[in-house]
C-alpha cells in the first residue's frame, strides 16, 4: 500500500536516495515523523532516511552531494534535486550525560534504531521498495488510538533529552492525541530538568505549540498540569486564579480568559499574535487588588496592568532569546491593548498615529479576540474598521510637512524642544487644520516666537478596569 503522495518532488527525490542505497546493497527506509504524518493523512514537510550504510559509504555513494553535519552520530545530509535529507545510519545510543547527546553511538539494525527514539508514533519506518510499514515499537496501534507513549522507559527517554517533555506536549496538542498516563507521570517527575535546556530550544518548541495547535489551551493545560510551565514561564502559570471584574469578564479568571483567546485565534496565525494573546494580561497578577466601594460592593482593580505587562512580556521574550522584532512588537501590543478601547474618543492626530503604527493589524486581531472572549462588545472594532475605510484612499500617516531642517533654517536650536515642535506640527497636520505646508510652518514658527510651550495636542488615556 502506498501511504505517501508519490507525485511530490520531495518524495521523488527521497526515493532516488533510497534506491541508490538499496541498489548498492544497503537497507534504506523512510523514518520517523514523515511516516507518522503520512499515516495520519497530514502533509509531509520533510523526510528523513535511515539506512544500514555507514556514513563514509553514504558519502561515497553521493560524492559531491553531501554535508557531514552530524557524522559523529552517523548522520550525513544529502542534497538531491534541491532538497536536503538527513541520512542516518541505524544506531543504538550510549549513555546521555549532557541531557541531549549520547556519549557514543554504535551502529545497529532498524529494530535497535527504533528503540532509541522518543515516542512510538515516531519509531515507524517505511520501506519504499516493498511499500510496507516496519513497526518494532507498537507505533501503528498508538496512531490508531491517537495515543502518545514513550518508547521503553519514559524516565530514561526524558533524561536522555529533556526537551522531549515539551515535544510530548506539542505532539499531544498539535495532533490532538492523548498522553499515556505512565509517560505523563514520568514527565511530571522529570519536569525540573527542563531548567537545564537552553532557552532557544524551549522557545522553538513552545512557539510551535502556540502557532500550530488547533487548540493551544490543550498545550497550556498539559504544561501546567505536569509542572513544566512553572519551569520556564512562571508568569503565565501565575494567571490561574487571578480574578477579574465579572461585569467585564463573565468568563472567569485571567487564565480562563487567556486560554479562550488562544483557542479562538485564526488557524493561520503568526508568533506575534500568539504571544500578544498569551501575554496581554500578564501584568494582572502583580497589579490586581480586591477592595470595596462605599456601599460595600466588591471592586477588582488591575491598575496600569498593560504598562506593567508590556515590560514583563519584553523581559520574558528576551529571556527566551526571541528575535528583537518579535519582542518589540509583542511588548507594544500588550502596552496598547487597553488604549485600543479609546479609539472613538481620540483626537484625529492621535487616532491616525495609533492606526499608523506597524502593529495595528495585530492590534485589531488582539482586540477582536479580547472582546469575543469577554464582554462581546465589538463597537470599538467596528469604529476602527469604519476609520480604516475612511483612510483607505490616503496614507494613514502622510509624509510630514515639517522637518527638523525647516525649523533649523528658522533659527530654532536642535534638541528635545525641537522634537516637541515637530510632533506638534505633525498633530496639526493630521488634524487637518492647515491647507498647506507653508501655512503650517508659519503657524508653528509664530507659536514658537510668541513663547508658546510645544505640548502635544490633547490625547486619550486608557481605562484601568475594562477588558
């Protein structure tokens, strides 16, 4: 039976590698995730090959087409028809002392190679010649049951590479599988070891959970239940149990609200939106207080949580070694998410500047999710969409009429005060108060010479207690 889409260029090139190996007397099989995904009917995005050929034999057979990136572990990268394939010699791994790599490897057969892998669903092979699945670890049955189970001793598997605990959660959430109780129990027992994994590796796995999972809440619940979340994102674990004003958040606490938003994200999403959703209320645990008004009614407040949360989000993403652009954009989205509700009350310059920000497309998406998972009030979003339609035939932020050189030519000194005057001129321009650059420049210079202080035009501040 042919389990793969045989007409794909990716598979055709892989089969060419397999045939060259088998024609030379070496068993060669498609291995691991590509077999799993083919059996599940998922798109196969990359293909790994396992073979009885030794690395030097692979290099000889594909002379000029190889990169020896993992030769110490029996792995050679073969480039074929524009695609790169990892061709790994069947092996059995020795002891893992660094929590990631075996101290030594010994070449073996396909059955032993399967035993060294992480989960049964990843321990399958496909013989492209006979078109048969080779299963030495019970992976096919687990696939049918949609069951995630470690191969052999789960504690040993997680001790060998501690990142496997996060891979387990990612597979469970992305593939929508259950986790074998013994495997989950072992992960909980080994959770503390996650602190020894590099931030970059953790971030890569966690980002895939947020971006690829049909319901990211499944991943968050597993991470929290197994004690893994506390190891690398204690600030997110702290969201559970943080109360919110019921008139704005009938859905429940901050944890519930955040997970609801994660699950409502569009299926095609990027990391910026996912992290903005995850962190938008991250500032509530340290800022929330519960008191009473004069009539004895309970009041729940989280003053300044957006600003506090913005700083926290930046620090967390920096700790995870995430790219600078992602850190900056997510921090801005968290900081602005309360201000969004003030759009209808903003003066035109402030509104246009807000809408002209590079993060505005994510601001819209974040507010839509926030409203859908709390009050259900989409009036501000509808206002924003009307304004977008109004501004669609003109740049939201037009080229500024007044630049520093214009003010320098008039005798103004460079410095913070000049910057304030440039901002004030921009506000006037966006407000449509003047018909031309010359008229605006004359007005600005007149104010400057008369001693007017260059404060910004009226802006709006964000409310503290609304969603």
